[in-house]
């Protein structure tokens, strides 16, 4: 049975300006700004949480079904995802808007000027899951990743109505969402994913303490960067899994999405919660050791070797039985 991944699909355009932005600000002219910076570097990355998670799952052989809304500029990105094993047939192409885009310029002292264009993503609320599930079969799990808020609420409701198990992954959308929306996204989830900061924010905004949250979701996974991962369930002892020792983070962005991909793949394979979390941790390490969120690869032998060093030979053998 397939895993359906809903969430943002976007590209990042990152530029570097060798000077300092502030040297071009003119005192007394701040109501009348017209600035242009000659940048010396442009890097483009494929991203968006939904696409990142689907990419990781595809590397693990899961053939995930990606659901989201993109623009007419999506052809190259589509080919990339398809080539890596993501099923993009249910990605919706907007007729009017470009794919969501993050554009950021960083200067020589790390000041940043950035914009986020949500574009086609703002139409994701028009997507219905039923036709997707008619095509691919009743899903094992529907991931509700960060996305247009209307889409997140709609997908969650549809999962409840149709009885599809869902993973709540509101991530950065917790920053602006109000308590009502967050309670609605989380209640009844099979899985809840947060990082440590988001777990505090979620409790603050919903007014629910940890016990109350655990009464409403089956499994709550909290990532803690280098401190590893905490997995909680209502009537079981919490599980703690370490981050892979000697991880050398180059750029931490994308670690969370990769962790989710590994964890969900492990669960889909039928591994124990602890083993699935270890797999998530190992995939996350690969993601944080490269620049970009879909630039890592999972080469079987080195991956398993490192996995065995971190979590033991028996654990590695269980993973090896499923790894492509
Ligand atoms: N410094 C690190 N050392 C080792 N592992 C790390 C490090 N940073 C991140 N990771 C791995 O990535 C996972 C997710 O990281 P983190 O808890 O920072 O999530 P996040 O803040 O949601 O990340 P993202 O920037 O992708 O949204 C961690 O559980 C861990 O496995
Ligand atoms: Mg995150």
C-alpha cells in the first residue's frame, strides 16, 4: 500500500552579495528605497518539505505518491523526482502561477534579504485526495506536511472522513497558525512530527500538555538535532535514539524531512519503532552533511556500514533486508 505525501513543493534561489547591504542604505532616504545588488553567486535547490520527504522515501525504495501544487516551470524538477522514484502523477499543475519560490540574498556579513512567493502552492487547497487514492489504492499513510493552510486542513479532514491514517507534520506553519487550526491538524493523527522548538510551540498554542497530546495521537516523534530523537506513545515507555555519532553537518536544513522519510520507510517495512527511528536518524545525517535538501544519496554499502557503527550489526542487518 502506498504512502501519500502532501506538502510544499518549492525551489530555493540563493545568491551571495560580496559587500554589505547596509553600506548602500542612504540615511534620510529609507521611505524611498531603490537598491540593486550585484551578486556573484546563484545556487538553485529543489526543495519544499513534501518533495524532500518524498525524495528520501524514494531513495529507500518506497515509491511515494507526491501530492501538491506546482507551476508551468516544474518540468525539470518533475523529471528529477520521477528519475529518483517519486510518483508525481498526482501533482497538480497550476495554469496561472509559478512553483513556490524562496529567493534569498546573503551579504558578506550574513545579513539576509529574502522573499517567499507561495505561487501555485496557494492553490493546493483545491486538491482532493479521493481520486489519488482511487488510482493508487487505500494509503498506508498520508503525510500532511507544511503547505498552504487550506490544503493542510482539507487533507486532514479528508483523511478523517475516509479513515486514512495520517501523519501531522505542521513544522514551520506552527509559527503563524492559531490554536484552533493546530488542534484540528493534530487531533487523531497516527503520527505527529515536531522538532523540540515546535513541540513547545504546539503545546503553548493548543493549550494541550504532553499527556493530552499523547491521548490524541498514536505516536509523537520529536527531533532534537544533535541530541537525537524522542519517540513517545501514551501507554509505553518513551524511546530515545541518538543522532549518528560524528555527523558533520554542513547545512542542517532538510534534516527533519530526511528523518521523517527514514522513519516512515522503516515503519512501512514493519520494523520496530526504535529501528525505524534509527533509520530516520541515519538518513537525516546524510541530508545534513550536504548543501541542499535533495542532494544526498544513500549508497547501500557505506550507508549500512555507518549504520552498523552507530546502532549495531543486528540493527543494520534488519535494515539491509529492506534497503534497495
Ligand atoms: N548537528 C547535528 N548532528 C547530528 N544530527 C543532526 C544534527 N542536526 C540535525 N541532525 C539530524 O536531523 C534530524 C532533524 O534535525 P532537527 O531536530 O534540527 O529538525 P528540524 O529543526 O526540523 O530540521 P529542518 O531544518 O530540516 O526543519 C535530527 O533528529 C538528527 O537526526
Ligand atoms: Mg523542520
